[in-house]
């Protein structure tokens, strides 16, 4: 008999970046499937509000922790959070994305994106992955982005940090799958999260395909452990990747994506 979600990924899941959007949707879906959840974000009030709504709906334990995942002592602080639980599933969802021309973005902002988007998942997958491999079961899910597939104008730093996550997921999948640990990198297109909506995107072909966070979370969890290292969140993302990688020179793909990103954010910065 196939083991249940709870048997495979319980008793505890960690969602890093959990108070709203995709992270809240992941927490909700994990709780629905009977696994206890540790929810992490910086601001406690919205995190606790989301957690309370989940507690009222499902008979699982939900803990909240205020933690900046970009902090230099992340490893120590995270270990203290998980010291008394067995983590069967880690979802690294939090990310910083600044939409600005590279030369107008401060070095501090770029390094903060690097810390949160790369150092964070590296640290948490190291701390959880080792124990999962020893136990012979578990799951690691990293949120990446369609921008990870090639360099992207206005999102230069963010796209590069997301490429790190896509590649990290692929390598972990190769190493840890034989040890019973499921790994998935989620290459997402536009998702209607508060963060995305607040970025004030204009109507274009990317915006038209934007999905609900709940759809993304349910579909991504269903793909975990199905034998793929990477999952594209929609057929549009998969099709554009096929087109860009098989039919067009890489430079043409970069220019086309840049044009689409500019259409999405026509009022951001001036590259002249
Ligand atoms: N939305 C999209 O269109 C889209 C598309 C492709 C990929 N993605 C990926 O999907 C993931 C989630 O995106 P989203 O739009 O749902 O983001 P979001 O709405 O900004 O939510 C991010 C969550 O992470 C938390 N967070 C942010 N910075 C943090 C930090 N330094 N330490 C701890 N927690 C932090 C936030 O709470 P606090 O602010 O209180 O900390 C929030 O709970 C990201 O990895 C992103 O790259 C999103």
C-alpha cells in the first residue's frame, strides 16, 4: 500500500515564509493532509492570524515563529526552533525580489536578496536534509521562478538567486532521491499573491496567466516525490521554456523575456 502524505512527510512540516500568499496556502494544504506545521515569517501578527485560521479548520498542531531568514545566525536560530520535533517536510518559500534596473539597486538590497533567497534555503536544506537522509524519508520543496531559467532585465539579482534554487533542487534530487528523500524545485509563473499584486503588474500575457496561490500549493505538493526534480507551475511556463530552450538562441530568449518583463512593469526605472 502507498504510504499516506502523513506517513511520508509527518509528523512536522516547516514552511519558511508562511504568513500570506503561497506560504500560507502551503501551510493550509499541509494541515489539511494531517501534518503539523511550523510557520515562519518576520511579522508575528499576520503569521499568527493565518495560523489561527488553520488551527480552527484542521486537527493539527500549528506553531508560529518570528524569524528573519536573512539573519547571519540563521542556522543557530533555526536549530532552536526545530530542536524538539522531527521535520518530515521543509518548504522554503520566502524570497525578496526587487524590481529595478541593476545599476539603480543598492548593494545592500542585492546582498539581502542573496541572503534570503540563497543562503536561507542552503542553510535549511542542509539542516533538515541530513536528518531526512539518515531517516530514509522526507521532502524538500524549494520555490523557484520562471525567471530562474535565464537572466531577466529589471529582476537581474532575483533571477540569478532563483537560478540557484532551481539548480540546488536538481542536485539535491539526484543525491537524496536514492535515500528516500523527495525533492522538488517549483518553477512558478505569476501567482496572485499580495507581494505580486503590490508590485502593480500591468495587463500582459504573463499577468493573464497568473494563478491562485492555493492552486499552486496543491499542485506542487501533489508533484513532490513523483520522480521529477523540477515542476513548472503551468503549461504556459513549460511551453515558453520549451520554445526558448529548443528553438531560439539563448540571447533571443533573454531579450524576449526582458521585453515581456518591461511590459509588465512599464513604469519601473529608466535604463537610458
Ligand atoms: N508571486 C509570484 O508571482 C511568484 C512567481 C514566481 C515565484 N514566486 C516565488 O514564490 C515564493 C513566494 O512568493 P510570494 O509572492 O507568496 O511572497 P510573499 O507574498 O512576499 O510572501 C512571502 C512570505 O515570506 C515571508 N518573508 C519575507 N521575507 C522574509 C524574511 N526575511 N524572513 C522570514 N520570512 C520572510 C513573508 O512574511 P514577512 O514579510 O512577515 O516576513 C511572507 O509570509 C517566493 O520564493 C517567490 O520567489 C512567486
